[in-house]
């Protein structure tokens, strides 16, 4: 399971995660079983944008299927994600659909994202004006096969592109959907320069996403820290 690095001035892409990967908060969150043997239940892997985390759950798999733990409040709190999630969303899209880049200028949402069918290229853009990574983007492939998750905190615009015949995305949010505060940044803003894996095709867009604003012309966050 890996993502890749593209050599571009404005991109922040995760590299291959192997044995040398670094983890926050003294490494991995450990789950202690009855035999007092510590086992990894979920890895929180830092990315090049420090506030974004890639999560790898431990998967228990056999001929019957599999089991994994996708969320546990204590582990998330210890990893620096102590927020309460108030809403779960489920999105299904066909191949070639691009959704984003979305955020709420008030009631900003932190999002915990995972794919349960197919594959997407998931992107977050830092739109905190005084952040050292303002205007930078992070992208990674999330799929039902790799079972990875992505934590995108408040203060980021989010979007994704479906690379498989169909893709289903589930995500937890730290605040309620508030359409009156929703804003859209253009998916192809040249100042951000996201390298979507389009392979020469034009994405399928909603009218709202087609009319997204440039980062230079839209409302951004003046604060770096958020409650969720």
C-alpha cells in the first residue's frame, strides 16, 4: 500500500510508506489485549502537510472476509484528533466524476475519509492564510483495496476524482453541513496546480463545481487553529 511523490513546486504528495515511516505521538496507537501483548490497531502516518494524516488500519482477514477498526475515540484523541464527529456522509460517483474543491467558510468541517468501493484520488488544499503551507495541496489514492483513510482538518478545501468504474466515499465530519457557508475553489486553479490523474480527459463536474472561484478571489481562513 503506497502513494507517490510528484516533483512539482506547489504540490505536497505523500511518499511511499515503508519501514522507515515516522509516526506521531511516540509512534503507533496500541491496543492491549487480554494477554498484555501490544498489537497495532491503527497507524497514524504524518504527511508533508503536518496537519493531514494518512491512517492505515490493521486488517484481520481470512476466508470469511475481513474485520478492521476504522474509528476509536481514545486512539484518535491520543493521536491529536480529539474532536467529536457529528455527521456521517456517503457519496457514490461514477468514473470520471470530480467533486470539489469544497469547504465551509463558517462551521468549518474536519473530515475523516475512507473508500468502501472502488478508488478515488483524494485531495486537500491548505487555505489557512497564515499557514506555512497555504495554497499547497496533498493528494493520495484511497481505495476499498488499500483500506487507507485520510484525516483532513478544518481549514482545508477538499475534493476527489473517481478513478475506478464507480467509487463510494464515506466520511465523518466534525460540524454539520451548512450550505449557506459552503464555498467552492476551482478544481483547476493554476495557482494551486493540482495534478489530477485525468489522463487527457475532462472531468465530469456539477454546475457548482464548474463555476468554482480562484483561490486568490475567494474567502479563506485567517486563523491556523480550529476547534475541529
